[in-house]
């Protein structure tokens, strides 16, 4: 699975804010920090945990501008 900084990812479960399943990758290293596009909360995952919970990746060049 390939992903990079600023890609949008869709997780398997909805965030408790109930606004979005989509998150933006804001930090990459040994851990990955993602930010909810619904409420702005951020969560830090280990790479292995992140890869288990991600459903699909929307590359940043394919994003639709509003």
C-alpha cells in the first residue's frame, strides 16, 4: 500500500464526530498522524496499526477542489 504526505485516506470505521470517514495524512515517520476532515481532530497510529485500519487511499493529485 503506497501513501504519502497530504493524501486523503478513508478509514474502515467512521470517526466519533460522525462527520467523516476521510482523513488527511499530516505526518509520516515511524508513526503516521492523520487529521479528520470533519472535525479537525488528529490521531497518531503506528504504521502497522494504520495499515490495518485504512480502507482506501485517495492520492492528493486526484482530490476534487470545492
